[in-house]
């Protein structure tokens, strides 16, 4: 069982992600967010449960649905928001946007918008750790859709043969865009694929922060001790559509309702209260702090300048 | 001066850089102690540096480059080998969307010090999947540097520059160049990117040529000299950055240019060079720009078919005479 401090920290992270994403949703309703958005609402327990096991110098790789990963790894909300709004003060000076946020100072090696493309990059960070002889680990986040890419197979195989310190975190939200998992996979549990690479594979309830935490704790422990990679499948659900204008009508109403009942936030809050780790007053105080921090991020983002047009020509080469 | 083959010059660069910098490591298919690379460039390196730093990989080109990218952005300097240039197609996302764009799309937060070595070129009867010249694809991807050495001297010096630099470099070799010999100093030296060589000076026409075509252009120039025609031969050595000024300067002097490359003509390297001359030196031309490139076909297998599509001394001489 994680320490009280760790439990509260995870609760704070899922709240930060939820409030941040709800605010992003609101801002794009006001036409303040250019382009498209893939919100992490509903999947917060995965990022929080995984990242609570990581040190600042550990690495993560992320996806087009990556805001939650950045936040859970410790990114500055203000700079994430500024990037999403296309501002000069964002993490990538407005060159990346929602789908390409990175913060190398905290080991966040970046989000890639090509499905499955981050998986070999995570393995490369794992190989780098091996060659440099440190005890860092890498958590590579990707979705159920990515597990049908060739990179999934190539990368996990490589990490397995070389026993690299990589935790492959598959967030199975049951849909690759609008395509149900059952349409594109014969199997129900993606973690079963681990057998093919000779590594452990576990399926957990991805809406249960503690389940994700505990599975990752084992995987990180093995990785840090040179025992190689693990594939963790977290079953979860996105509360919103795939992207900005997707009403997600391809999902049966009853299914959506069922999953909304499994919302990770009230579940974890109730659990913490049951464990007497969090009083009602503490919960309210914590949530107020989070709301203020998100407001501060919005203020920072919306008040920041856009980059000068000719900055488009910078950073093509180092 | 000491002479080395192009293959040995490449190996010497790899070896010296691995001795100099512990973050340099090699990965690729069959590059280790059992095979030493399809063209034997890495021979002996696994024995000297160990299997960790001269790493045999599964046949997984996409992951080879992806893993190299991940290592490059976390403190290492990988040199990945793709056995044949044609197989870069299997790693295009990692090369063109990841390696090339990471510095830019993350706002310059990180660099990608990665070298991808691979051979191009036809002429050894191995047909459509092992003979192409695809340089233009990578010139067309901002964020990548592109090297194309034609001599052992350039191979060693450019590879060292590539390894020490902080940008992803596509390092294109040519399979017919591996056995050729040339002078290579024993000292540590590097060659800057973006500085062309004038291989021979001439007055009547300029030939721009790359990789193995440099040697065919030089043979053509020697033959033309016997016929009283003085040709200047320019080897760019790197395609990104491309030494435009050297091309323009030569055209200003000769008033004529024949561009000789081994890739397909349409939207190829030759098209870019022709466009540069047309945009920036049109007034100095005394004849239309001429291109000698492969026709727009895959590379065929049978020797007479293959020889028909590869530019050669005769087709180069013919082109030069047409612009005179």
C-alpha cells in the first residue's frame, strides 16, 4: 500500500488532470484553442497511478491524448496550457500544440501524434539507460489502437530480448477512434500479447488508481533491478469523444453510462475516505487549490503572446 | 599518403569516434561479430567494443531507428545501419516524422544526434529492392541532414562530422564505392557539411555529380579533355546542406551545366539542382540545363536492362556535347 502522502498526491494529480481538461474543453468552446484536442477525461487514473511510481529522472513517452501524462509526470500546468493555446510561452514555443508536448527537464520525452510511434522511442530511452548504466526506468504510454501497429511488436520484442527497463502502458479505452476493439482484435485482453515476447503481461482496472499503482510498482521494481520490461494493460474509457468534434455516437448509451459510474475520481475519493486518509474538509481544500492552479494556467496561457510569425523558421536544426 | 578503401575509411571513423566518445554506439541488422555488416563496414568492431556497443538487432527497421531516436534524445550518439537504402522505407515514420521533427516540434528542447548509415545504388544485379537511390526523399524532409561521400577521404571526414553533430544525419554510401581506394590521412580530421569540392576545374561546362556518379563524371571529363573539351566537375559531398554557391559560381564561369545523379529524374536530386540554377543563375546560362539521371522505372535485374538505366560515361559525354 502506498504511503498516505503518495495517496493524496495521486488524488491531487487526477483532480489536476480532470479540471485542466474540463477547462481546455471550455476554452475550445470559446474558440481559444486552435486545431483539435484529444481529452484525457476519464482516463486519469492511468497516468496518475503510473507516474506516482516514477522519479523525476525517469522517462515517459506519450501520445496524441497526452495532456494527462504530462501533468502526472510533473509538468507546469501554465506551460502546458500555453502550448495548447499556441502561445510563445508554451513548452514548445507554440510549435507542437496539444499533440506534441514535451518537457525534457522532467523526463517527459514528448508526445507523438503518429499512433504507435512513441513505443520504439521508449525502448531507445531504455537502451540508453542500459548503456549509461543508471537505474532509471521508462514508461511508454500508448492506446489499444497502437497495439495493432508493427512498432508495438518490434519494440516490445527488442525490449524483451535485451531486458530493458521499460514499462509498456497500454491504455485500452476500447475504441481506436470510432472502431471498437472487437472489430480489430480477436483477443479481449491486450496484455495477453506479452506471452509472445516472453515478458509478464497484466490487465488491470484502469479506472482504479490503486490497481494501476500496484501493477506499475511491480513493473518498475523489476525494471530497476534489471529484470526487463512488463506490459500493463489498463482498461479504461474516455468520457468525451475521440477528438474535438466527435459526439461518439458509435458507443452504446448503456455502455457509456456503465463506464461513467466507474469514473475514477469519485471512486478514489470514496476509497480514500473509507481508508480515513482524506477528510471532507481536506478534499474540498485540495480541490480548491487545484481549481486555482488551473485558473492560473488559463490566465497565464491566455495572456501570453503568440509567437512572432517568423519564429516558424527557427529550431528546424539544432 | 596512406591509401584505404572507402569501407575501411568508414570503419576507421566509427572506430575512432567510439574510442573518443563512450556515448557513440552502433546498432543494426547483422553488424556484429557474426556477419560484420552486409558490406563488412563494421568488421572487428564488436570484438573490440563488445556486443553492447555494436548491437545486432532483430529485422525491425522501424524499431531500429525508433530506438536510435530514443537513445539520441537521452544522452547517447547512436549510429544505426540500415542494410540497404531501399529498406529505409520500413522506417520512414521514425526517420521523417520523429527524428527529423523532434527538435522542431518540441521547440528546440532537445537535439537528435543520430546517424543513419545506409548504402544506395545500382550496378550489382540485385534488382528493384536493393538498388535504389532515394536521396531526394530525405532532402525533401526538413530537419534531416544528408551526406553523400564519394571518396574514402570524404567518407571518413564526413562520418566524423555526422557523429559529432547534434542533428539527425542520413549518411548515404554507395555499394560500388566500398572497395575503391583513396588517400586517407591517419590524423583525426573532420569535413564540414555544405562545402562542395571542385574535383577538376574546367572552362566549357560544369558537371554536378553525386556518390558513384562522381567517378563516372571524372572519367567522362578525362575523355572529353582528350577531345579538347574542358569540363569542371563538382561534388557537393552533402545534399543537405547543399553548397548552392559553389554550383552557381561554376555556372557563372562555364555557362553550362550537366547534372548527373543516380536517382530517378522526376522530382529527383537533379530537379532540385536544376531549379537552383534556373532561379539563381539563369542569366549566366548559354545553353539549357541538362540532366542525366535514371529513367522513371524501378531498377531491373538482368544486366543489360540494369546497365541501360544507370547513367554512364557515354551518356554523360553525350549530354555535355549537347550543351556545348
